[in-house]
């Protein structure tokens, strides 16, 4: 007669002539096995202190070999904004039709730098940390999430400088540029929910791209090109209205459903034009935040057992 199933799952070991030890193997799982999705999310939450520490530590170590250190975190985007202003705003006259173009450009360039950095660093978080992935047992999603949060921490000084510049010189008029008074009030607080939703979008995209790059390393070269196209498709240095009278309505539609454009438009409306952001922008951005994070987590989780394998 066959033994009951419970007895078959409980092996016994004889350690001596009179001592027998029984081991319950019901809770044992295969090393490296992928847990259920809900348990996986709980494991990520258990590592939240690691995420915070890793983000702070890597942010502090950036530019530590440069003489000016963190100064370059602020100066690099400011110099880029100055170049874009001279080439596009002054020479190519993309400022036409934009009120407070200097503030418009500062918000666009400095905010999109955060978006770009979060996506690029997050996409390379698994492929660029193979030794960590192979040496330690933890939810691999911690790496792209930490990379995205790190970019936010690193950009905080830039955001502070951006707010100061927009308030003091955002409405500065050069030549025939249009201007309107900038008022500092509670509507500026719309920046925080817009950036938070943007952070969720960037995290979701990072999770998706991290898995793709981990399996196909060549994709990271295409990501840099895609981010550059995204830059021009987000109305960073020109107004979307310039396409309204040229028969390119599809371009306007693409931009209006672009999460990066929604982030920039909400912040610009609050800081430059005393508004709260169009409701449609909030709906699109919120939809992207929920959809990208949910889909990104599922896609990344399904590949959990493949990360760290030798290729």
C-alpha cells in the first residue's frame, strides 16, 4: 500500500544509531524561482530602504572626481538651455508665438533632462549591474526602480534652480519676444503631482526597457536615438501650435498623447501662465502612469529568472 502524500514529501535522515530527524519540505522552493506577482511586489516593498540608500549613495558619488563636483549637475542643463536658446530661439526664431519663451525653454530643457536620464539609466540598470545580479538574491526590479529614483534625487538641485530662473528671468523680453507677468502663487505646486506621475511613467518604461536591454544589449543604442526623437516630439524648444496651420494635425495628436509633453505643458501652464493645466493633460498623464507602471512590472516580473545569466 502506498504511503500518504504528506509522508512522501517529508524525508527522514538518520544522524546516529538512535536519532532520526524529519524535514518538512513543503515550504522549500527552487533557488532563483520566480515568486508570484503579489509576493514579488511585497518583496520589493521590503527592500524599500535599499532603494532609498542606493539612490542617495549613487547620487552623492556622481561627479565626485570633478573639481566642481555637483556644480555640474546644475551647470550642464543650463549650458544646454543657453545653446538651444541661441540656436533655435534666436537664430531659427522658434520663439515666435510663445509667450515668455525664456521660461518656456528653461522648463522644457531642464525637465526633459530628468525624463531622459531616468529612461536611459533605468534601461541599462540590469545589463550594467550583472555582477550584483549574479551575486545577491533580491527582486531585480529594485535596480531599474532605484535608477529612476536616483535620477529624481540628482535633479532636485536643477529643479530648484529652474524655479528661481523662471521666476526672475522667465518673462524677460529680448527683441520681439512676447511676455506676460509671472506670478508666484499656489498653482506652482502643480509641479509636484506632475513630476510624481512622470516618475511613475519613467519607472514603468525603465522596467520594460531594462528587460529588453538585458536580453538584447544592442537595443541600448536605439534607445538613445529614440530619446532624441522623443525630445523633438515633446515641444521642448518650440510650440506645438506651429503645426496647426500646416496640415500636420496628426503631429499635434501625437504630442497631446505624449506623456513628456503633458508634463511640460502642465508645469508651463502653472508657472508661466497662471493655470492648472488642461484636464486632458492630467487624464493622459495619469493613464500613462497607471498603464506604464502596471504593464512594466508584469513584463519585468515575467523575466525575473532570466536576469544574470551568462550570454
